[in-house]
């Protein structure tokens, strides 16, 4: 990440969720946008769900995929666009 991008990037915290929906691990990183941060969390979450936070605001939550592979999701970004 260039120095200029790092200056503009926001700090995110992702909580990886266990099978029971409770957090079992946390990671922190910087990303250029909420969408970039969601994609990064999704790649790391693999088969489990996650919650993505920016400061004290829940940005996105995805639950463990069901049998069809669909994830239940909440996203403050998609809600704001409605």
C-alpha cells in the first residue's frame, strides 16, 4: 500500500465467528473502502461468518453459509443506499 493510500485508508477490525455465532478470533487492518474491507474479511473467514467493524460501527456481518452456500448478511453500506 502506498504512503498516500495508507493516509486515506480506514482502520477496520474483523471478528471471526464460530459455529455458535460468537467471536473466536480478531484481526485488524487498513483498507481503502468498506467494500474492500468486506472482501478482505470474506477471504479470511472461509467457511465461518464474521463481523466487520470500523471504529464503533458495525459495517457488515455475514453468517456461516447454509447448505446451499448462501450467507445471511447485514451491511450498513447496502442499507444506506436504499
